[in-house]
């Protein structure tokens, strides 16, 4: 992943740039628990930036612990409120229920990982989008495709304490 154009900015509440990072053990434990392998980009992102919002409050990538702690509730919600039938040629409901949610957007779109591919479940559309094979490709798609939000090039990262995460 190319982090050269990423800039860490102060948290709006604390005005600090303290990072809340994952460590290798967290990543390995999550991979073992969920029987998955994260791509290098995801690992580098959570080891280098951690918990926060990228792109002027647009993209939020979850730490491994958050993925595990919120997965069951997320799958229950997806099962109960499934509405992405227009995207069934991209992923079926069963495939989505076998994926993991690794992040979301400010608009409520969800970023999921299935078999080393990233997909987006938009909040305001019944379509499902394949966003990339790596986290870098996925973030680029989210910020630059112009499909879910107006395209933007800014890559500011605002850290936040994951214990403040509200589900």
C-alpha cells in the first residue's frame, strides 16, 4: 500500500494525533479465529494507522479486535435486513453472510472481505460492488470512483480511540 499521500491530522475531540494501532498478535489472533488471511495492505494499514477515519471522515477500517467483537451482531443484522438483491450476480446473501466486515463509510456503506476480495454493501442502493483485491484498491475505489460519493483525492487520517466506536 502506498501511504505517501496519507497525512495524520489531530483528532477533533482531543486535538491529539495519538494512534491506536493493532499489533501483529492481534492480526494473527483474528486470522486464526476467523480462519482467514488478511492481505498485506490491511495489515500495514492497521499497524501504521490503526483506528480512525480516512478521507475527511469517510472511510473507517476496523482493527482486528473490532472485527471479531462486532461480527455476530453484523451478520444477524445483514440476515434480518437483507436488501441487496440487485447485487446477487456479484454476491449472494449466503456469500455475504460468509464474509467479514472490515470497515464502513461515514454514509453507512459496509466494506466486506470474502476470499481475498473486497466488496461494498451500499447503504442506499440494492447493488453490491466489487471494490478490489487489496485494501489499497478498495480505498482508492471508495474515494475515487465517484459511485458512492463525489470523488476526492485528500487522504487525511484522523485517529480515534476504538473504545469510542459505537455500533
